[in-house]
C-alpha cells in the first residue's frame, strides 16, 4: 500500500520544526509528532525525535488533554506568568549568554563524493579558509548538525577531545617516519589523523 503523509500543523523555528501529521505507513494509519530539520539542500528531513500514535494511543492522549487541560496549561506556564517565574527565566537566559564568538572567514562545505578517505581538506583563498568535510567519514557524521543538536555540552567536548587525541597520535607516527619531504609528511599526517578519528566513533 502506498505511504501517505498529511501535515496538520507545525511549530518552532524555521530550520527546526515540530510537525503534527497524519501518516499512512505499511497499511497502518497513524498520527505523528516529529521534529524535522532543514538539510544542506534546503529540504525538511525527519529526525529520530518523534512518536507515532495509533487510534488507541490517540484516544488516551485526547482523554488526558480533555480531563487535565488546566493542569497541563498551568504546568507549561501558558497564559499569565508569575513574576517569580519570569525572573527565574530571565536569570536562566542571562546564564546562557555566550562569552565568546567565532571570528575569521571560514567556510564549511559538506562533500559526499570525497576523492579519498580523509576526514577533511582545507583550501585557502586570500584570507578565507574553505573546509571540505567528508560526510561519509564516521567522525563527520558524529559532528553533523543533527547529531550535535542531540548532544549535550559534555558529549560535544568529548568529540573535541577525540579529534585532538587523533591529531596527537598522527603526530607521533610522523615523528617516527622516515619521510623528509614536507608534502609527503603532511599528507601522511592528514591520512593518519583521519584514520584515528574514524576509530574514536562508532555508529549505533
């Protein structure tokens, strides 16, 4: 049976929205709530964050909403927000303000058909640095916008630690290499760096 999807509503920022939709999948009629993101081609793609409800699930959800609407609205602070809650929210927003910002002209491009197995290549054009990221490489997948959005600050820092560790390991191999030409040395370092980075992540 042909799959079918009808969007009933959306909510959220323009590049990451929650969709509420009717879904026909392999003959099953479902009501879906799922988060979507805009990919590099400008198309909305679904994430793993979502749920599909069948008729029984939806009827129970409707019963809960009908019975406890006021409790839920109060819990979600829809409508009037008490002053103490507003002050708390403002304090939280202040705490989230960044202390740093990125500078420099660096352009990141994701490349699918990479010419080799490297994690990245960097080109220079005047004062501009152009980074090409091999999205078929496991580490590049781990730092995609979708994966990063699902990661905690601690997990993101762990990724940085691993890319630094991969660099250090490739540097150690370089020091023991018999090559002397800079071009060969740096090419080998980039290759080893990419290989060590590959070993530090695994798809689940």
